[in-house]
C-alpha cells in the first residue's frame, strides 16, 4: 500500500451533500445520475455513480452522503454529460477473482448536517 502525506490528503475536498434527484439515463446500464445539493458555497452538482447493479435511484434520493468535489470532471456516456465529483463508499469485495464487481456500501451519517459540510 502506498502512503501519502497529510499535505496530499488535505488537498481532497470531501463534503456532505444531499441527493435531491436520482435517475438512470436512457443510455445507461450501470450508472445512476445524481443531482446533489452541496449548499450555498458549492451549489448543485451532477455526479454519476456506477452502482445500478446494487441500488435503485429511490434508494438514494433525499439522503446525505460524502463526496469528493474537487476531483477533475469526467465525461460519462454518449451525451457529453460530465460527472463533477465522486461519491464515497466502502467496497465490499465478495469474489477476489472479480474485485471490480464489489458492492458499494454507502456511508450513513448518524445525524443530518448542513449540505456542504466538510469531512475531515
């Protein structure tokens, strides 16, 4: 396992956001398109999460999760859609021969916090 410095870790901007809308694009067979509210400072962002095999959009709407919001945007799908962050989840790998098929286990906050709250 590689290690990083605290300085490198502190470059990550991890914030709590509320999923205000979740749907599956017509072209998708694996990603869910999330509209996430990060409060006044950051606003709303579109983030794609490759977890359709394990979750439905209704499982995510109205819930808060941690996201890395300063990751480089990435084009997703054929329609120039951009993912503007990355949802964090634990990766439960049940078959070591297929680690890419691990189930994402979502983090749950013990209480609601304001959207945009920083994770440290």
